[in-house]
C-alpha cells in the first residue's frame, strides 16, 4: 500500500473529527478548533478586549 503524502493523514483525521488546525501567533503553536467556525480569534491579553487577532489556518 502506498504511503500518504506528509500531512494528508492529519488532514483526514481532522475532517473525521470535525476540527481545523490554526496557528496561534502568540504562543507559537497550533490549536484545534471546531471545523464549522467561519473565523477564529485570539486575545492574548487576558481581561482585555483591545488586541483581538484573527487566527490563520495552519498549513
């Protein structure tokens, strides 16, 4: 059986589980959120509403 290209099995797993992976630019890591979100935002300043940033899908 041929091997899947790198990342393909992870993408399939995410689709099955209904999640999407996003890059968190503040923590420098990836986070998984429900796949039906149209936009994902992060606020690195706990208790503040001044610095909300749009998360980008991980590639």
